[in-house]
C-alpha cells in the first residue's frame, strides 16, 4: 500500500527491513492505545475535580518517575537486551490499562461524591515508571534494525506513524468516549496494548555493542551526560525543544478550552486533541521525501518560533475552526524539530552510548510534555488560562531567538553534511 502511494524506494527505504516494520507496527498500536487512554483519563479526572490544576498534576504524576529513572534506564539499555526491556515494559503497560478498566468499572457503581482522582494519579505514576525504561531503549533498538543510511528515513517514518497514532487515538478516544462511554473505550485500549506486545516479541534479539564491564554505573551515566553536553548540536536541539514544549504547549489545557471557552463538548475535545498531530502527520509524510537535512539548525529555530506564534493565536481565539487550524499548524512546525532531533541523535551518537543519550533526550524532551502539563496547570491557576498560554508562546519565540545567538553550532548545522 505504501509503495503504491509513494512509488519510490528512497521514500520507503526503512520499510525494506521486516523487523523495522514489526517495530513500527508495535509502536503504532501502543501509541494509539495510550493516546485513547489519556483522552479518557484526563476527561475523567477533570470530571471528578473540575479543576484545571488537576490535569497538570496528572502529567506530573507520570513525569516524576519517567524523569527520575531515565538515566538509569539508559544505563540498562546500553547493557541489557533492548528487546527484552521493551517487551517487559509493554507487558506491564497492559496491566496498567487493565487496572484503569477495573477502576472505571468500579466507579460506575458509585455516586459522584464518592469518587476520587487518586487511583488515576497512582496508575499514571506506574506508567511513568515504565516509561523510564521504555523510552531510553526505544530509539536505540530501532537503530539496530536498520543500516546507517536509513536513519533519516526511519526517523521520518517513526515520527509519521507516531503522529498518525496520536491523531487517530486522540480523535477516536473522544468520539468513543462520547458514543460508548469509558468502559468500552478502555476495553479497546486493552486489546490494542495486547496487540502491540504480541508484535514486539516477534522481533529477534540483536547482539548488543560491547561495554566496559569495569566501568561503574555512575561513571557510565556520567560519560553519557558529558557526551550530550559536549556536543552543541545534540545539546542545543534538546534544550531548544525542551523550553518550547515546557512553556509553549497548551495540550494539557484542552479539556478546559473545549469545555469552558469553545464549548464544544467531548467530541470537540477529541478533535482539538487531534489537530496538532494531524498537522504533524502531513509534515512528516512530506519529510519522508524531503527530509530537513539542509540548513537543519536554522529550520529548527524557525519552526520553534512558529510553534510559539501558533500557541498565542490559539489562546486568543474564540472560534473553534481557527483554533483547530492553529493547533494543526503548530503540529506541523513541531514535527520538523522532532525529525531533526532524532536524526541528530542517530547520526552523532556511538552505538555503545545510544541508550544513555536517549535517556538524556527523554529527560529533556519526552517528559517535558508531562512537566509542561504541570506548568500549564500551575500557570493557568496563577495567571489565568488565556494569559498563561500567551506567555508560554512568547517564551517559545524568545527561546528560538536566544538559540540563534548563543548556539552557533546548532544554527550552522546541516545534516546533509554529516557522513552516513
């Protein structure tokens, strides 16, 4: 099907490898499940608490263990079987989804005054714990499945399928929630998570790169940390994206925008949740044929500034369709930085250090979404919803300007000049 759409082998380079296809399918199903799950979970928590700050706490509950364990998870990913790490993490994520289904079924028999959000915070904490091991192992394992010449193409497709899963998952989560309710939606989540687990275990083990057995865990982690901070291209891309996502995003506040400002209900919430990822998918598909390898650093900075501008317009908008468009455009800008950052890490990181570098990336980027959710909730409570999002967008624009001045190595980066 993909070959009929794209029609050339260059765009589908990574798909020539069976195990890469299995990996992408597994990640797609898992991401689809987790996005549907989070849509329902965030709606449940806001339904119980009626407090925007509770949505921030939900993100924080996941971010604390994910960030706290990331460096250790990276250390493990460089020394243990990465396939086994991913398979175990997915198995326990399946148990978390079953737990959410059980809690929701139990709550269906209770009056609203007897319900508490605490079980949901606890399960999100467990999910964050598992992410502390899953995230550092994921990109290094994918890199083991393809040759070096396919890294840029694999990053674009990895981003494409991730964003498609988020689009479908976010939309389906809201629509299924409105049409069939929480229990039915969580049941679908459990099935999707099971399918993802069954797919990942089909991938054969790969030999791990040699490691220094005499090196202590502290020395090993320190070496990975110093490598990232010593490489301005990697560090600059991570830092720029961290600031933009941490302060510039408004995704965690979408239930409040949908419910109180745009007044579009559960179905509208699902569409708002999906909009930035729809823009990301369109951009990612474009980049499978036209990867952002030339003047990559400048493109990254421009897109971060564009992302911040979109957030400002979204915050000020009271029109549902304008809000959708701004969110979609923000997703398109954001996805350029996703592909550039992943390609930088793949190309510039030695095989034996990929887990630790991915761990640092997890701390900077992956968990910045959850910490950003907490920041969004706190800022909304302190400054008001709309002013807080406007402020965050302005910070993202300022960060792009600052990076252009203080990070010349990143500004001058062109990935097409890096040897494959």
